[in-house]
C-alpha cells in the first residue's frame, strides 16, 4: 500500500508504537488491530479450529482428484 508507519498510525488514529507492536507480534488491543486493518483495507476472518477435511481443502483451493 506504500504507507509509512507514521502515515498508518495517523490514519488509524493510533500511535506509532502500536504499529511497531503489531509488526513484532506483540500484544495490542483488538480495537487497535481492527483500526489498522481497516486502513489497510484488510479483514480478519475466524474459522473453527481443527484440521480441514480433504473436501474442505479441495473446495478452498479449487482442487479436484487429478490435481493431487
């Protein structure tokens, strides 16, 4: 997207330290995460935990039996 950390922080209404913490994988609030994701035009999707079935993998990646 070409944003500097300062620009991303400003547009998300957060301080630069929040961006640094997100980049480093450190703890931050969900509201900060969602604010930054909104600026980047990204979304967070939650799915049930566990291993997918073969049919779920095939559906997700458009595979059929011949692609394996």
